[in-house]
C-alpha cells in the first residue's frame, strides 16, 4: 500500500474554480510538485514552508469522515501535483465504493492510470508567466486517455502572452471543454477589499479578451470564487 | 411564422450564472412574463417600462450576426419567460442549423416542445420570497420530458424559508443537477462597491447553509458573476 503525503484535509466547502465551480466538496491537498510556478498560490506544498503527513488511503477516508460527517459526497484532490502519487488510486477506489465522487487538478506532466477513475479531471497547463515550459508530448497522453465527459482544460491568464498560450492549448485539444481563469497576482495580501476589486477588474479584462477572440467562442471565463469570498485565507 | 417580442439583443459577453456560468454567449431577451416576482431583476420585460419589437426568427438571427459577427457560437434566450413564445422553436432550429448552441431559462410554468432542442435548459422555480406559488404538476412535466444532460434546476435564495423550498425542489427532482443562487436584494442600486460586498457576504451565508445541509451534498452554490463585475447595469 502506497502512502500519500497529505498537507491538509478540510471542508465541506465549495470548489471555487473550474469545471465544477460552486460544487460542495471536501479537499485533500497533497504535498510535492514537479513545477515551481512563479505565482503558485500553494507553494507551501513544495517549498519547505509546510509539512505533510504520510497517510494511507484508509486513514484519509477516515479523516474525511471525521471532519465532514455525512455532509459531503464529493472530494477534490489538489496539490501540489497529485499525479505524483501512486497511492491515490486506492483512495479513489475507496471513495468510489462509498458512492463519493472525486475531482483532481494536475498540470499534466505525469500520467497515472487512476486518473481515468476520477469524476472531474482538470488539466491545467501553465502559461509562460509561470516560468515553466509545457511538454506537449506529455499533455497529448492525457488527451488520448481521458474522456471528454470527465475532463476539462484550464489555463490561468495573467497577461496577453498567457492569453495567446491559452488559445494555442484550446486549439490543440479542441475536444476538451476549455476554461480561462483570472490569475491572482497577490496571493499573500490580507487586504481583502483591494484584492476583490483588483480581481474583478482583471476578470473583466479577461472577459473582454475572450469576447474579442473567435478561438474562444466555446470557452468559459471564470474567477476564483473562494478568493473573492475569503481572500487568500487557507483551509476554506 | 410566429413572431417573437424581443426586448434586447446583446453580446457577446459571458453567462453570469447557473449551469453554464462563465460561458461566452449572446443574449436575446424576450418580453412578457406570467409571473410578477417581487424581486424580479428584469421587470422591464413585463411591467410596461420597457418596449419590445416583434421579430421573426430570421430577423433575430440576422441581428445576432450583425452584432456578434463570428465571435459567438452560443445564444442564451432569456426573459421574461421565453417559454411563452411559440416562435422560439424556429429560432432554435435556425441557430442549430448554423452550429450555434442555445440556452434558455424559464420558471417552468408553460411547456413548449422546442425546449427539448435547447442545449442548456435552466428551470428556475421561484421560492416563497418571490410572492409566487409553484404549480408542481406543471414542473413535473419538465422533469418527464427533458433529459438530465441538458437540464438543471436553479433556485434563487434570499432567506431560510427560500432555502427550505430549495431543499424540497432538489429532493423532488433528484436527477436534475441542482444550483443554488444568491439573491440580489437591490436590483436598482448604482453603488457597485457596496453591492459587491453585500453580495459576497450573502454568498458566504448561502455556502454555509449548503455546507450544513446533507440534502445539498450534490448541489452547486453560485453568485451572479455579471452583477459582481458590472453591478445592475443592463446589456452587458
Ligand atoms: S503546478 Fe500548481 S502546485 Fe505546482 S508550482 Fe505550479 S501552481 Fe504550484
Ligand atoms: S419569472 Fe423571472 S422574469 Fe418573470 S417575474 Fe419572476 S424573475 Fe421576473
């Protein structure tokens, strides 16, 4: 049995972004990432400032039930990059046995067979502003192996160069539903009111970009709702 | 050929709420409603303060193309209650022929056969705070005739009584994906900053209610994004 490094388990709350935006869910956040995005809002999962606990799938399910009671039927596994961990396959099996749906977000750099058993898979390749370089051969594998019903692509956009990257991604993988997401340029500020008006202004900018782009006719453009409601607070 | 009373045509912009939240779309708003909800944010469609133009499906498509160019592939038909108008069937056929998807929102009081051809149908029965009374026999017809892939239920919630009504609706029609939406108590204010913080506060209240309700385990909880971005402005 492969153990999973867990940074935090919390909820129920709502999923604030992407393909199941607004959905009531629990969160399991795993440690470790093969990327180091310049604007990572979960850098404590990989930069040494946070610490993880090594847990079996059974222990995670037990913690989820202790914290969430019977008030949930959906669990989101986020990171870091959850696709680094083999043991998640067993977690997904156990949750599925209990009738609990699952969601995962990964940048699409490491394939794992358990991904095909996830209800809602978000692949979020990182645009140029992150400082990372996309390995398209690896992304192609996700496109081949996941169904379009269970999958979406999501690109966070900070600037015009990121937007052009998003257009490329959407055009290369047209069968996957596509989501544009506003970047949060200040993932540490505690001035919530300034953060909200800044994020809404950037959201409007991103809507305007999508409206003007024929490539984005089928796209969905979304903010991060949890950041609008709770600012940069963790564990909500 | 049945003409359609059109109040406004605008876009492309994004759908701010419900099952296709964030989606790039054009809007066609029809006139007339069989309800008079106390907090209706589109009362100009039925209270005599707005005026409509009687248009054929062809004229509407031509206007959509004039305004939206080739920058859209999705059209949302809203109201008022669009299901009052027989002529929308032809509009949907013509759009579908052009490869354009459609969405409709209706409170579920009048059935029309063209509803089965709509890509995204939102049925939004009105809670007690609206002052309206739900005819469940009529809602049942929508449940029988629409597929769960194309349909969602959405209930706007202003208070605890509305929330209990939402639980009833969700329990009665469990196969349809269910959306809770924050009510906008001041659909006329122009103080956008106060409106945003008020709406985000109520959104957090609604999330807390959903989190505490086992009935809402599969629900999605959403604000109106267009109101957060543009306040009560029309035609965006
Ligand atoms: S891939 Fe995600 S978790 Fe990893 S560094 Fe980038 S933003 Fe952070
Ligand atoms: S059903 Fe909709 S359009 Fe009709 S009065 Fe109620 S809120 Fe307004």
